[in-house]
């Protein structure tokens, strides 16, 4: 087996979910992730814990949607819920065979199914859980890479010294929390917001692998200024690029995009919350050097910031509500991040690197 | 999708397990069976039932054994048990990627794990359950066939009119139950036993797919005579061939094999029960015309009989106990099956075909 797969499994079991003796561990995986599942079984067994794996693919979901009537779509999977109730740890592997298997399902059905799966999601989030990616051809294709390149990319992002990464992120978090606001400055960008009463979270690989971001929810009506997001991202099957947003009293008052502006417009107009920011964050993972249209990686790219229109995280004391949470990313090599009177980041370096 | 896969799924859902509205269905599958899982999801959803799939491979089991200490091997998977408790139907797909992944695991560990999995097995058997095969390269290889040939073989065996097959098997069962003994006659063969107080079961595709056998447990100490099993079979990784057994008062008093006689000897000497017959049966599936070293198929070959050394089925009122249950098969084209004074089968035909 590729030793990188074994290292990946070790990080998931030891760092992310801290599997210990007697734990009941649930894995969610596609057939394409079998090798990582095998590596996880060995590591989990070494800890004295017991694994079980649920196979889940979008092709299976598609077949379910094709066969189910409205009643069936709304029926909760009580046997799956029972499994999750007894689980201590959940490790979810994203490793699709085909990222488009659900493309032609009526979105209303998908939303109805999400409602029926709410208890499953709540149970997930009540455990020690982590989401990761196992490199597969469908994701290499989405990233515009060969499999060999994509494997390099994934393992450069994940096989880090997470204890050291965590220390860095927590240092940034501590400095940000000494101040009451945050400001991003750069080309066509000067955006600021109050963070008073809000919590900054260091995302250090416990729930996302890779991780590498420090994030908060800004005070909703204090976001002011403009920003240019120069990294493309996927939404509703479209690549949106070159987004410019202008905020007044927390609301988007002007916007444009170099590509797929109509999709951006749809997002902003979905509901009241989707025209406000639910998140402001700093990407810190320098193992990730390019975007791949996969938000799990892109929002963590080192030397970037990102903002999300829509739903805020309650853990940050955020209050913005929305049906969506759409992240948009900006490179910061030419930019500055300022909190209160402190320059957190400037000329490619954080305060602790100067 | 190959329409035969859809037909296979339909038989499993409608005939074997009779999935109905509101059922919670558990599927056990390998990655290699993904296509049949997809077909099953559509059929299950059409019935108004909810599927979940547990991924299970021998490579995963091997990794678990490699990592686990004695305590861990003995620990029951309570999260898996919880899932099974809530399930109404279990469909297990045999479709290995590699049939030899457990070849080098200490057999003691495998037995210990079986003990820890006892409640899982009991729960399985307490549901509407069915075991089937999805054609995969590893099984084609074991069967000495190309994938195309093997697919033909599997679907010829499974895609039958099971209602018609069931009628035939039940007709045979009814005739056998009008008598108090059973006798197999053929080349180098004249074996008889009492079946008084025992139950004949028509295995018509509810628990095995394919199926096609009518079986009972003979009265243990009444088996007398000799028999030549002319179809090879796999045991402990060895192909055993040309087995000749002689019985007196129910016990093997003489035995030989043209190939792997030492393995046959080991089996017979395992315990008290392994030198007695736990099963006598008639294969009725004429869709199966050749052996493939896979007992799920081989014991059902049309125009054969088989006997098993070892454990008897309680459902037949059998009492023989043993750690093993080893089936051995004999072609009957030149043979006769007689019950009481009735010729059940002779010259290639059952009584109802004459």
C-alpha cells in the first residue's frame, strides 16, 4: 500500500478523531476509497476500537431518488440512525466515482431528503467527526490534474505536522481575539467589520482534513467596504470567477463577476441572509498552493482570506441565517490583514514570521 | 446498466425478501458489487423501503486482524448490532475482490472473531435475509471462466421463474414426506437412511439466490451404505475430489479421496459429529449445469444429490452437532432416488416428469 495512505489513516485516527480503546467507529466511504478504509481498519484496530463502514455513493442516492415516491423520500433511515447513536467517532471519506450523478435530480427532492436525514446529520455532528478526501480520478478530473499530480496535491495538504499547524493557528486566533474588528486590504479591496463578542475558531484538522483556517462570524450589520475575490469557485455546477462585492451596513449593495455573474446574482438574492456575510476567515495551509474547485481545500490555501455569504456558525456566536453558505476566496500575497491596531499579516508574512 | 443486474435486483427484492413499504433494508456488499447495490436501491425505493449498505471485504477484515489484539478481536460491534436490530430485511452480496485475503490469518483469531460476531449472525438470521452472488473477476477466476462466461453462468442460475421452481421443489418435498426413508443408488453408490420425524425443506430462493434444493437431516445413526461423490469441492483451500464414504450405523467406517485425502481425513476427524451426516439433499436447479467450486451454486446443480458431514439444521429436526458442515455432491444422471416404495428420480427424470 502507498505509505501516504497509511500516514493519512494515522492522522485521521490519532489526530483528527483521537480514536481510543473501546470506541465504536463509523466510516462513510465510496467503493473508490476502499484502500483508505483498509488502512483505517488497521489503525482503528490498533487502538482497540471497532470499525464499521457504510457505503454511500451519489449513484446509489440517484437510484433511490429514481425509485422513491414523496412518502419514501421523507422517511428517515431509522436503522442508520441506530448505528450512529451507538457510534463514538465518524470518519467520512469524500471520494466520488462521478461528481455529477445527482446533476439531474429535482432539487426539491434533494431538499426533502435532507430534511428526512436531519437526525442523521445531527448525530454525525454530535460525535468526534472528521471529513476528508481520498484522491480518486473524479476529483483529479475536477481539479484539472493527472491522478499522480492530484495525489501529490492531496497529501501535501494533509500529511502535515498538525500539532505544529495547530500552534500557529491558535497563535493567530489569540491575536485576533485581542481586538474588536478585522480588516482586509489589497488590490481593489478594503473590507472591514466588527468582531466584538464573536469567537475566532482555529480549524486545526479535527473536523476537516486537510484543514488550516482561522474563522469567525462578523457582526452582521458592520461589514463595510469592497473586496475582489480572485480565486474561482464552483456553485450550482457553474465556475464563478472575479467576484467584486461592495458592502454598506452589512449588506451587499453592489456586485459583479467576470464569469457567471447571473449565478452570483441568484445566490445573493436567495434570501435576506444571503446578502450578508456569515463568515470571515484566514487560510493558513501552505501545503495547498493552488485551487482545485474543491472548497474543502481551496478555503484553506495558505496566504489567502475568504468570506462566506449566508449562514453563520453558531460556535462563533454568529446570528446570520440563510439557506446557503457560499465561500469566496482572495489571495493575500499583496494584501494586509489588520485587527484593531495590529498588522496580523503583511507582505506575505504573519506577525510571528517578521 | 446490464438488464440482468436489474432483473437480479428485482428477484432479490420481490421474491427472496419480499420488501414492503416502510421496511428498513440492510445490504452487505463489497465495492465490486456497487452496480447491483445501485439496482437494489431503485427497487427498494420503489417498494417504499429505505436501504443502507454496509461495506465489508476480506481485505478490511484482514487489516482488522493485523491491528487488533486479543481483547479487541473479542469485542462485539455494538453499532452494527444496533443497525441490524432496526432492520427488517438483510441482503448479503458475495462479490469478493480477492478470495484469499484471509488465507494467512491465524484460524484461532477467525474463530474468536466469529464468537464476537455471534449476535450479528443471530440478528441476520432473525430477519428476512438472503445471500446471493454478484459476478466479479475473483469468482470467475475461481470458476475457471472468463467474466462473460461467468456472468452467463450466474444469471442462468438466478434469473429463473422462482414461483415455478418453488412449485416443483414443494412437489418433491411433499412426496418425500409421505415416506420414512431415503435411498440414493448409482455407480459405486447405495446409501440409505431413515427420515422418520424429520422435515424436508424446499429451498426456493428465499435465503439463497440461486437456490434449488430439497433437503433434510437424516436420523443420525441410521445412515448405512456407500456413496461416491464425483464433483470436486473446496475445503481449507484444497480441492477434494472423488470422495468415497462407507457408513455403518450412521458413522463413516471407511473413506478415500482421489485428491486431497489428507484434508478429507482431517474433516472427518474434527469431532464426533463430523463423522456423521447432518444433511441429505437433492439439487433441482437445472440452470446450473457445471460446478464452479462455489457451494452456493454447486449444491443446487440440477440432477444431483448432496450430503453434508457435520452440523444438521434444526429446522429439519436434525440433532447432529459439529464445528463443521461440509457438503459433497454426486451427479445422478445414472442414478436413482427412492423414498419408501416410490421412485422419486430415475434415468434423469423426477416422478412428475415421467
